[in-house]
C-alpha cells in the first residue's frame, strides 16, 4: 500500500467535514503534503466517482456521495492499491526442485488471498465510520 491511500482518505474525510468545495492548496495544507500530490490522488478519485470537481476561481473538490456510501475498498480500487506483494520472487520455475520451482506460485496465491481479505475488510469501513471515530477520539481527549 502506498501513501496515496492515506492522502485520499484524509482528503475525503476533510471534504466531508467541510461540506463545501475545497482547493487542492487547502487540502494539501490539511493533509501536510503538496498540492500536486493532492491533485494526482484526487484525479483518480474523481474518475471513480467518489469526488467531483468545480472549475474556476472558486474551484476545487467536494465529496460526490454520502459518507456512509464511500467505503475504503472503493478508494483502494480507485487507487489500484495492492496490500501485500513482493517485487522479488524466490526460486526458479525451470528448476527440477519442487520447492524452487513452485515457491513463487504458492507465495503469489498467499499474497492474493491476503489482498482479498484486506479488500473485504476495507469494504466494511466507511468515511462516515472514520469521521465518527475522529469525533469520539476528540471527545475522549477532552475528558
């Protein structure tokens, strides 16, 4: 998973909280990153229909759906997130050794299963859930 996911979730929660059109500069300031990075992430979310944009001087981004309808899986899919992967594979499929020739396939299956488990769990968490958790955390810290 990349940091794009954190930028996306943070940005969407902020958009939902503010309930208005927000510029990439303001989003970047709140997320603590640069506007170009925000625009890159937001473009993917717009393509997925999670956010919409408004052009012009008062332009920017706003959430396109109710926060209870936006789950983390939809964000992951928009960003093409892979949770578990390996850029290096052990063994060699052309080796006569059962372990060396089969290990990468077995590991790829395990990674695929783990990715599916993560996607299923992400489907259960909505932007509304995250916002409510932030509110509870804020209230708990004041007591």
